[in-house]
C-alpha cells in the first residue's frame, strides 16, 4: 500500500531530496501553492497532486 499523503518533513526529504526546508513547505502550504490539508496540527501534503504539479 502506498502513501497518499506526506508530512512536511517527508515532503522535504523524499520529494525535494532535502533541498527545500520544512519551513518553506509550511509557507507554500499556507499560500496554497502546495496541495495540502490540516488534520489537527499536522500538515499533510497530497502526494498525487504534488507529483502532477512539480514532477
């Protein structure tokens, strides 16, 4: 089973190979430049939409 959502840290490490900080991930999500949702305090980024936008 594959993951459909990544945390900000996972997005930074695995999708952007650590070249983008987690702080930038949070800022991009706040500006709606990243496809994301909030579950409580946790930010989750939709992996499929992220691939479409940045791959």
